[in-house]
């Protein structure tokens, strides 16, 4: 079994370090209205991740969207253990940033490439938001 | 980010722990968006007012801020909660939410908020000025305030609203800056918009395209009603992450196409014609059967005019016995509607007027099975967009006449 290893360089949106398996979507995510905070399951009908669980994952998505209630929902998910461990976003957005700040979820964005294309589902991610780096290990 | 001496002192704890925590949030937020400095604000509309959103964790967060001496230094209005205190049990809201919501509402009130608990602050006394820097949550109200009033706010979550209310500051990024307020893409409206539902349909169409970008509409009638732009704002904000729109000749920062785009070319041009309108209507109208049980009017909260139209449809009639009709509104609207006799007409017909909450911000995942609801029927694009994902009910979507007919008939036609 071989492993590919590469690093994406972006900028810190919210500080911290985290690691875990990637779950990737090209779409935006609404944390109030599109995700069940009790379980971590994406509920938005027709969403690329509908029915999938983002708990404990490194969530790679285009940006946040929808209800401004999403920030406290993220905080609630952290408190009940259903939150992703980190956000990697193509574009930063206020509701997900604010939720990540009070929930202590590290967030990196501002990459040269689109992270939702560069990263694949189940890639192992080690993220250092303060350094702005996302280290990806992909086993073939 | 540059901080004044006073702001540095606030961050260091000179004004206590609550203000210190608030400044930490604002500095982190500002730095994440590259803000150069903070700007003073005196107007906060607080998202995160509902325990559906805050839950126990968020409620404790707000209570802790209050215990640490938190006091609001700005005007603050609040968004809907999870509970109508006058009738929560009757309408299927769980008691645990009533208990938790009382704590959260008390915490906001105790720090100085006007707990109006509505998503239409601009209709109940919080009227933004043109150019006013503000901190508003409630995605539908953000779009309304920026677009229709020409005020300046970003999409603010509950915690950032709280931080701004405690400090009177917000980071100067996003929609506080003129250069970020221009349109990015053009939507030519080439089909009639007959009522607020059609405006909501347009908003859903535009929001799905927009992402965070600002749409510019041409072809809108010269004088849409308040209710129509309210519906457009709400739908835009739900299906995308839009903070504002321009409607040429209608909204204050778009006297001309050139002004709306900042003299740049639109990045893309789309047409909203009858075919596109029907596609969106089909998207929002997923329920295949004609089964109707829960009907909701008032997303965003109903104005007095909307309540009047519901009353007119029900005058001298009875809602079908299998139907539960919620008209969701603000206390201030209710008070006027009651004086005009509309509340009595709706209640005599069997309808329920709900204040301070709505299906989106109450725990509808519990209410719906409690009451045996299997579908949601509404004239609101925002509500139709969210209902299936937020609380698992497929939707019937149509204009008020069609929805009220369903209320009387008991089936969807």
C-alpha cells in the first residue's frame, strides 16, 4: 500500500490544529436548516452530502450559507460531540467563521487551488491553521 | 487589526470579562476577514434567540456572559424563539423548550434587549437608516436592511451580535465597505411577478445561483410592496449566502444599472422567465400527493396587511377540520391586527395566530410527529426551501389564494 503525501498552503481563518478524515463537498453548507445538530447528519434535500455524517471529520466545503442561526448550531454540535474537527473552505463566510471561533474549530481557506477538488473523501488531513497548512495523506 | 486605546483596554479586561470575551470574538472575526479596524455601531438584531438554535450550550454561553456582568451598550432587538409563551403546549411545543427558552429570553432581556422575538425588526420599530452601520442577524432581515434600506450589515451570527451589543463595535469588513456593495451578476426578470410568492420564487432562483455574490435585478415593477421585497429578501438569503441585492430603479443604491455594478460589467447574465419560474415552483412543491395538514403563513413574520388578507379569505368561513393553520407574526403586528378585528376573524374560522416563534425556529421535528403532520403547505419560498431539510416535511408551495383554498378544502389543488 503506497501513500501520497502533499501540502496545501492557505491562510488562517480560525486558529488551532486538528486532524482527521476528510469529507468533501463542492457545495455550500447551511448549519441551521441543512444539518441535524443532534447527529451530525446532513439533511438538506438534494445536497451532495445528504444523509452523510460530518461528525469528527475534517469538513471540506465551498463555503457556509443560509440561516444566521448556524453559528450557535456549530457551537452546540461541538458541545455534544457531533461537530467536524476542522473546516477547510474555498471561501470564508461569516456564519461558519463565527461558529468556529466560539466552538474552537480551526479553519483554513484562501488556497491557490480549490480544496474541494484537491482533497478527496477519506484523505487523512493534518491541519495547522496558525501556519495555514493542510497536510494530506492519501493511501492508494 | 488596528485597535484604539479604549478597544485595547476592552480586550485586556479593563471593562470586565464579558467585554473581554466579546472583543476576542470581534478581533478573531475581523482578522479572519482582513478588517483594518473596528467601527462603532448602535443597532443590533440578535440571531441565536431560539433555543432550537442555541440549545443548552448556547443558552449557557449567553447566561455566562450575563453573569460576568454583560450589559448591552447598543439598541438590541431579538429574533424569533422556539416558543409562543401564550400557547406553546396547545400547538405542540415541548415543555423542555419552554423552560430553556425562558432562560435564554431572560438572559437577553436582562442585558437590555428589546425581546420582540421577531424576524421583521424593521416593521416593529428598528428602522435602519441609509448608510447606518449595524450588526444584524436573521438572514432575511440582513438582505432587507442592506438592499431596501441601504443600511450596512454583514450576515451576523448570534455570538457576533452578542459581542457587538456588549461593545458597540463591529469589524469593518464585507458590507460595511462601499467597494463590496456592488452587484456581481445580472438577472433580467422577464415574467410578471404577481404576488409576494412570485418574489420568493425569484429569490430562490437567484439565491441558488448567487453563492455569496450580490445579484442585480432588472425588470422588477417600479413599486413592489414591502411584503414583496420582504419575500424576495428571505428567499435569496436562504438558498444562498447573499447579503444584499440591487433592483434597478427600486432600491436606493441602484438608480441605474451602472451604479448597481459600480460601472463594471456583470460577471454573468441570467434570465428569469416563465420556464425558470415554473422550474423553481416545481422544486419547492415536492409533495406528490394532495395531502394537506399543517399550513403556515408568515415567513418572514406576517405584516398587518398579510394578516388582513388571511382574514379576508376566512371571513364567515371555517377552516377544514383536518387542517392546522398557523399565521406567524410579531407581537406589534398582532396588536394592530387585533384592533382591526382580523385576529377574531381568523380564530373564529379555526386558525391559530402564533407569536414569537415559527416552524423554522421551533422544534418542528418534535411538533410535527406530536401533531401527526405529514406535509407543510405555505406561500413562503423560504419556508418551502427549508422545511424538508430542517424538519423533514415535504412541501406544497403556492400563492396565498391557493394556500387559503387548501385551508378551506382540506386538500391541495
